[in-house]
C-alpha cells in the first residue's frame, strides 16, 4: 500500500463542498501493507496507535505552515541522484488533496514553491480567508511532532478510528476481502 493511501482515505469524509486536505504523519505508519491478501494483523501492525481522525477548519496560510514544518528537516537534494538528505522524523507528512512543489535546498520556512489543490487551484501562502478542512489523526491535530499551529484550532468533528477507516477503505477496494488488494506503488 502506498504511504499516501492513508491520507487518501481520510479526505473521503464529510464536508465535500469545502476543499479537504488530509495528512498522516510518517511515524504513524509502522509498516507497509502488501498487495494481495491483507490481514487484520497487518493493518494493526501498520497502524498500531488507535488514533482518532479529526477534522479541523484551516486556511491556506495554516496549511502552508503545516507543510513547511513537515519539510523543515529536508536539508538538500543531490542533483545527480535526486536523493533527499536530512534527518527524517515521524513528522514528515504523507498528503492527499494537495500537491506541494518545494525546493529542498531552500532555507527553513521558505521551501514551498507552490501548493495547489488536486483540482489545480493554486493556494496562496498569505490567504487567511479561504475555508478548508484538514483531516488528520488526533496526535498531529493536538500538536504532536511540533505541529503546534494545529492544536488550538476549532475541532469540527471526529470521524472514527484511523485503523477502522483504513480497514473500511480496503474492504471497499477488495469487495470485502473477496478480491486481492491492489494499489499502485
């Protein structure tokens, strides 16, 4: 299962008339889920924390802060190989609903060159008015991994457990387990 599939699942929740972005901290995903037959044990191994998914109201400005923080430990990119360097912690985010183009060699808080919604709408770093919904787990939404910009935002709701949401998504893709799981890598 590709790592951003978790955040893809999260953005399929309510508030469909407002742009929705979803993020999952890399530290919240503890193993890969293989294509083919997937067991509950593999799901629990991948998502062991029983986090609750939360929805919070954000603006593009806050989303830029979130993504700049996610990229803060990316320090460079080898021009020849394309390999990123830096110290990756569990706070490096997997995303869905947005596309982020960034310069890994830029200084901290200035790495993002462009951020846009999946429909192509370009977001402005200074936009404090456009309403958006951010979906993530309670750990990140409560300021875990130093995502302090999220902890005091209004909670719009909780939409269930992380593991249960992933399981429901996989059941939908596999005809409740009758077909093998097959996701692009």
